[in-house]
C-alpha cells in the first residue's frame, strides 16, 4: 500500500475523549487513491491478526473498527471492493453505508492520522440526523426488549440520551457526556440505572466479570423500554 494511502481519519469515542478499553471501539476510515486490488484486500483483511501476533500484549488492536476503501468509490457510495474491520470479525465486501451519526462525527470532529485534504463528505443535515434517531429508536423497540449479560446492554441508555441530545441540539456528543447531560436535565423518572451505566462506562474492566453486574444487565430490558418512551415523546415533538 506504499504511496497508495490518501486519508486515514479517526472518529467516535477516541476523538471525543470517551474511549474506554473494554467497551469502546477505535473507529476509523482509511481511503486509498486508487482501486484496491484483490491481493491487497486479502492482505489487509488479516492485518490486525498479523499485528496482534507480532505484539500479543497490545490490547488495542482488537478495538479497531472501520473500513479501508477507494476514495472515489467512497465519495460515490458505490464500491467494487472494500475491507471492513469489526470488533467481531472482518470481511471483504462491495456494500457499505455510513450512518449519519458517524458521518457527522467525521465531518465535524474527525481527526486525521494521515490526511491529504479536509474530510471528503459534508456533515448530514438536521433531517438526516432526525431520520437516524428515528431508526435508532425503532431498533431499540425491536432489539432491546430483552437484554443479555454484556456491558453493551446498558449502553442502550446512553444511546437514548445521545439521541435526545441530537434532537435538541442538532449535534452529536460522546455517549458518556450525553448520559451526564441527561441526568442534569432530569429527563428520566428513574435516574439510578443511568447513573450506574455511566459508572460502568467509565470503568468497564472493573465491572465486566462481576456476577451482580451481569444479573442487572440481563434484566435491563424494561428499563430500556421506559427510557425509550421518553425518546418517543421527543421524536413526536420534532
């Protein structure tokens, strides 16, 4: 890939001063000046694993999540070949769609690791952000009726707080800060679950193996749905 890289940008919690090892991803977008060949894609697909074998004590390699794609294809939103890294795996694909939250963060708060120019796409407007919030609300109603024992179960509460912040301010902030803001504004009748969620978010490694935490997370579905009721009212007022 020497001489082929055009841009590498970071966004999300790692640039919003909200990264926590054991919970957060290191979100990135890497863009190339020319098409990515099949052999290059195969090499990039397993790059994280190769780095981890070289540095097995590095705890951050598993946290990388993002795409490596051709600049022109990314601008045109039509891909011949891109590499996707997720925290649960990786793949070579010809389909990818950035959600408006990510695009907004990239355009407004993204930090270049290596950049040839300013960020390549404009920030989404208010209508796109509202649509993204509505889609997130529908996902909460569909997938968070029941929760499991992973720390991400209480993350739904932070997502709801951030959605409300976006609706009120046409902006995106870190999830922890959104939770703190929601507590200050007293949006939710029962604030105890959100306070506990913020505590877990700030020290995830201290909570992930605790039995009492796992039991609490597993039964959090009704609380998430009660918080979603508040988000529903916010959407109705937009």
